[in-house]
RNA sequence: GCCCCCUUAGCUCAUUUGGUAGAGCAAUUGAUUUGUAAUCAAUAGGUGAUCUGUUCGAAUCAGAUAGGGGGCACCA
């Protein structure tokens, strides 16, 4: 006699076991038509799941957020069905739901072409129209493995083999097609509707391991309505316009060229932006008690061997040998250098925490496939620092770093910053007891910072656990920017010591931290974040002075002069062009403020101001504008 | 590094099956002296990424190399 409780608290009593669909019918015919799945005691199940005992249930319809996941999961199945109908012999592997859609990985000798994608999409629509009913069966493990092996589905057989013994092997049927799957699924496949689209084909390693074979991954997007799909596609198009590589070119900020892959040629305007960021950080770090230093670009490999970098990263380091037959590495990191500075002279516990910072340009021979505009380069500038401290100081210093990073990010208006806590990786240096200690300390620090975070298992640095501060680019890709790492290994390896209260020499802890991380990457993120419309203080050209005709040139030059005196970055457009033309060109060029001067302005000693993205004009006295701009162009206070 | 795709004028892009390349913007020159998102005209601009092959003939077909794009893997 199961009693089922509905979300509104109402209870229904049944004599025998009952399915979700039957309950939905009892509530209302319209609900039964909309019903997609079932939530039983918080767990999502198929709509035809038999309920045998008292439980809290909820009928899932398109209105529930979870419906989107169901739709996308089913869409992945439909994609696999379509592929197998069109390309017999293709093996299926996995097809999970991801943000905005799904993907499915296939094993097939021949590559899928863009044309195939169109065919597959058409076939998917056919399958949706067929609207096969979905049924679920639980199979014996051995039977399932043999069954899929006999079908030639070796990857599926392998997956079943790796499912923990206490879990059911559930097989879902959509008509005659079937797949191993955890479920739940829609009652029939046609319920996914037609608001989906296959987006791209890509390679992906079987089980995410680069030692394995490469599969072909088909990415798709799927939505509840056509309107949602169109909106998603439209937003994607808009986001692509914000691509920093595109804006970098049109805004004349930087370029790349094939003679130096992954290295930035900064143009004057891009460099001005870069330098503004450096100035900003320098100021913030001085306020936070850091001492800025500078260390050599090229250091003997002996030091890198000592630090452990050589063993782990040798193939990703640029090296150079000199006529005296020494091998040097071009620094990929600043930490060993900072340790050398720390090691000069005896340090006392009273010196700690000692914070050394550097805008250090580092070089890493990153895999060619990983290069990506400014986001991933082979030569970049870190706003790096190392805090030498005692174990007791780890938490306090870490909390300070976390706050500093978050405050700085907020100054740029970043809303969704993701924090990830990454613990010990497989390949690492140091004893596990030391790792236990440093992981505990960092976890304590992140908890004390009272911020949300996720766990990134096994993704720490080789010398210690880390917190990653992750920002998103225009099209939703995540990039690690800031980082904080607790290191109980390198100071010992690099002979750093301090004299403690008891007169004994001890090894300090080193906190590695970067705020922006890579200045190059952060600049890229910023360009996309602002869609190129940089705030006044960051804009390489802050003001364009546009005289109406050549009678106004002298006055325009006078304005230029006055702006330069208060360290505004102005430009003047003396070309013989119409004012409309000049306004358009400098608006497209994303200059925040246009100053128009004609006869009226010359006569009254005023300026007419027009701001980027606005049509409104504002006429003020030259004096007043100068003083207000001087304030407005300051870096934000944090 | 791996899979797939791309590379044509300074920029954005055409040239449908092989018959030696076009447009818009930008540039240059001239005219125009202009009041809030493109004034008009003329001129110039290309070893079609690079190399090698197939062919009577290659931007177009094949191969290699380089760079780039989308993913995967990597990311001190």
C-alpha cells in the first residue's frame, strides 16, 4: 500500500504498486500528457518506474529545470542512433550531457565530415518523428558484456566491465536500438522535440587518456524550444564578435606571426593597456606589503634540477647552451630565482612573512595544440610573488591573498569567478606527510576566506596543492588566472632557511601566488569581458579631439595640450573629413570620449563631449571638463 | 603532441565542375571646409601561406611543411 506524497503535501494512497504515469493521470490528464520523468525521494527516475513503497514524488515536466538535462541526454542517444543507422559499424562509447547540450564519442575509422553532420542531423529529425517508445531492462553483467561484444561494441563492453559490482546494468531500448545507460530517459524519444543542432566534430581520447586511441566526438546543442535554440545561437554569434583575437586586430593592440608562435607582438596601444595593468598591480602590491624584485631570465640547469622543474618539465623548457658548454634554461618560473634572493643573508623569524614580487617574463614551450591567442602563449608575464612564511602564518597569509585577488577582480567587474581547490597530483615531489600538512593548511585557508569553491582532484602543482581562480572568456571557456599554492617542498630543496625564536634554523613555507596570473591572458579576458569597450582608465586612447574644420585646429591643439598635462591619453583628428565620418570612425575604434570642437566651442571656450555608445552631447567649459576627467580617469580604488 | 577544418590585396570576403583572380573598406591623388556613426571621383594594390608533384594548363587535384581555428591531451 504505497502512499505517495506530492510536492504540495497532498498524499495519494494506492493498493498496489503504481507508476509515475499512473499517478500523473490521477492528478490530471493534462499533467499526464506533459509528464516526462519522475523524481522519487529526490532521485530522478523514468516515468514508468514502479513505486512500491511510501515515497515523496514529483512529476517532472518541461517546466522543471531538470527537463533540459533529460532532453539533452535523449538527444545524445538520438545522435548515436542516427550515426549507427547512417554509418553501420561505428561503435558507440559515451554521450553525456554538458553545458548547453551534449556530445557523443564514436569509434570509426573514417572521419565524419561537416557534410555528414548535416546528414546525421536530418536522420535525427526522422528518428524524432518516429517517436520510438523507451523501455528499460536490467541485464546480467556477463550477458551484457557478451551481448555487446557480439555486436562489435567493444567500448560498451569495456564500460560495463568497469561499472562497480553493486550497480545495476541497465539497458535502454528506443525501438530496436539499445544502449547501456544509467538513465533516466523520456517516455518516448520524440519528446525531445526538434530544437537541437549538431555543432561540430572534434577528436577526443578514449577515457581522456592521450595514450589511448582518438575517438570522434560530435557536439550538439539542445533546448526546450526553438526560441531558446535561436537565442543560444544568436548569443554565440554575438560572443564571437567579442573574441580578443579579432578585437586585438581591429583595435590595433597586438599581433602574432608565424616566426614566433605563441609570442605576442604588442603594438603601442596594446602595450599601453598592458602597462596600465602593470602600474595598477604594482600599486596594489606595494600597498599589500610586497617588495618588488627582478631575477635573471636565463639560469643554469643545475638550479632547475635542484628545484625539480627539470625532471618534470624539461621537455617544455627552452634551453640555450653557451660557448663555455653550460646549459641554461630560459626561466619558465620565477620561484627558484626568488629563493636565491631570499637566501642572501640570514633571515630571522622576524623577517617573516617576506613577500617578494616580480613582473617576470617566463617562457614555456607549450604544446602547439594548446596555443590560443593571448590566453595560452609560450612567452608571458606573470604578476608573480612568493611569500616566505612560517607554518603558523599560512592561513592568515592565504586569506589575505584570496581577498586581494577577489577584490582586484571585482574592480574589473567580474561577477562569476570560480575557485577550484586542487590537491596532490600523481607526479609530485615530497613526502605524503608533508602533502597532508599543506593540503590541510590550504583547505583551512579557503574555508576561512568564506568563498565557494569546487574540488579539482589531483590537479595540484608538483610541489604543493593550489587554489585556482578561474575566469570565463566570451564563449564560456574557463581559464585559470590567479593562483595560490602552498609549498612545503621547494624551500627545502632550494636551501631556504630562517632562524627561529629558539635560535634553530628552520625551513620556511613558500606561498606561490599570482593575481592576474598571466598578464597576457588577463588582458585577453579583459578585452572579451568589455567587448573591447575598455573603461576610461584602461583605454589606450582615452579621448579623441575632433575639430569641425581647419579653423578650429588651434583650439583643438590647445585642448590636446591641456589633456596631456593631466596625463590623459588623447589623440587629435585633423583630417579634412566630415564630423560624421570622424565620429563613426572613432566610435568603431572604441575610444571612450569624443571631444567635438567647432566655432561655438572656440567662441565660448567650451568642449562638446560625446561618450562611446551614447548619442547624448554634453557641453561644458574646458576647465570643468579637465578637472572632471582627471578624476574619472583614475584607476579604481579597492 | 593527437583528430578534423582553414590559409586569396593592409582588412573583410567572392571567384560552383582545373582554362593564369574580383568586390567593399582601408591606402594614394584630386575635388570638397563640413556640427554628432561612412562626401565624391580617379589611381595603385596579388608568385592565391610555402615547397613538391599530377596535368598541355593548378587558387582549384595530390603530398609535405609552416601558421591559424574548433576540440582532446597538457598547463610548473
